[in-house]
C-alpha cells in the first residue's frame, strides 16, 4: 500500500499528535522490514511548548539503539535515547522562548532503522514553537533573588514533587526551565509591610510589584532601567540565579499620604526607616494617586517648568527620586510641611530628604494615597 503525504495521528499519553511525512511516491511502498513514524511530541505545528520538555518520536516498531539520531534546529545540549518503539531527546538546557524548533528524523540507509533492520524510507520533518517565559516564572526568580517583598518556598511535600524539583528533569530544574514552568510552591509576605502593598500583587500577571523588581534588577546589572522583559534581562536573571546572587539594595516601599497632615513613610526590608511631614500637589497640579516605581535618581538638579499662572520656575532641588512622570520625592525649602504646596512632587525637609534618598533606589515603589 502506498503512503502519500498525510497527517498521521496517534495517541501518546492520551494526547493526539499530528505528523507530516515526506515518505511519498512508489518507492515508499511499505514492506515487511520498513519502519515508519507514528507520532512526534510536541506535535507538528504545536505552539506554546515548554522549552524544557523532552521530545519523543514514536515509530511503528522497536528502534535500534545504534540508529542515526534526529537533528534539532536550533540545537541545545542533550541526548537521544532509544527505548522500545521510541527515541527520546532529553535536553540538559531548555530551548529559548518563542523559538521555532525543527525536528528532522533521517531516513534511508543512513537514517533510523528498526532493531530488525527495517528502514525509515524517507526523512520526516516536524516543527513546533516554544512558549514565552511566564510571569509566574519571573516572579519565582525575582523572589529567590530577593527583589520582592515575598519569599518563595518550593513544595517538596510529596516524593513525586521532590523528584521533579531536584533532579529528575535536568532542564526543568535550571533557572531557564523555571521561567517556562515554575515549580509548585508557596509565597509568604515578609513581615512589616502595610497591607496596601499586597493589593498590587499577583504572581501570574504583570503588575507594578514585578515591574519595580525588574527595574531594581536591571539597575544592579548595568542595564537600561525599565520594566521591559527583554532577552537580555532573562539571560542576566538566569546567570544571576546560577551564581546565587542576591539583591544588594534590599526592598523599599514608600507611602505618600495626602491625609492631614501629609506624610511620607518609608519601609525598608520590612521595617519603617523614615516618617516625615511632606507636601504634595496643590489642587490645580495634584500628585496623582497610584503606585509607581522609581525610574530616575539625581542627587541635585535645577527643576524647571511652568507655574499655574504661566510664569516660569527654575528651582535648585536635592535628593531627587522620580516615580511618575515629572513627580518626584525631593527636598524643597518651605516654611512648613504637611499640606499641599507643590506642583505634583512630594516635598520633604532637607534632613528627611537626605535620609530618604539612599532607600529610594531604582524600582522602589512609591504609593500616593489620599
């Protein structure tokens, strides 16, 4: 019976996979000694694939361990093993995210053959695309490196989980593997932070806490300071995890309260390190409510702009930490503090601004509430 170009469906572990074969034409007639591909996992044209998972090619009969092995493009370190009717590739390093992988199973006399000598008459090619690294994986890496106000403890309560986490799957146990599929575990808040911080947290979705942590990490690794999840960021995160590096600056959270009197409170590593009277924006130029990461720091600058009456200002200020557009925490000389006086900034007395500045590092979160 001739085998044309077709999608061959097979069930492996309860999942159907499609395989496109190039075994066509009269020379591909099935003989008693031939072998054919039954399924490939991940399936042909599959997307969102965990790049740390093995690749399994299943054949119509037992495979000779001495067969020529399939090739992968792009390649990663790992090994092919023959067992029963299958060849399995186990990576020791995951594939990169969002990458198309081509699996080519060689055919003919120099290709895959069965334990009885049957040949795969023609090469078979399949492709799949890896997933993007996950927000959940990002959260685990940032927590383990001390960039979050939470700790993460992997769940090793069952032998199966313990085996999966600590060595049963080498690629999955790498930092890159965690980025695809983080291990099960529990987050715990460090004590001392106000509950308002917890409202912004989600380990599975983008949020300002993760954004600030990314910016803090980038500031310590000489990268452009923003919240973008670039390939360079992921590479640096993986390398830092492998080296066991930790956040050198600690974790800072600040609340600018527009109550009466107005104040700025700063928590660092779970304890209050500063409580100061502060000034926020007047009615025509209010300080916007919300939570924002510090994105620029300057020990001194001439801050210039336009007053509500249209006049121009150019004021010397010190200990400046910008957190939202042109709004910053900084020193500004006033006769008193504790009520709206600024054009959107959070103004502090000199000594308090000097004390606040070392804590308000890049990525530190400032919440404006009122």
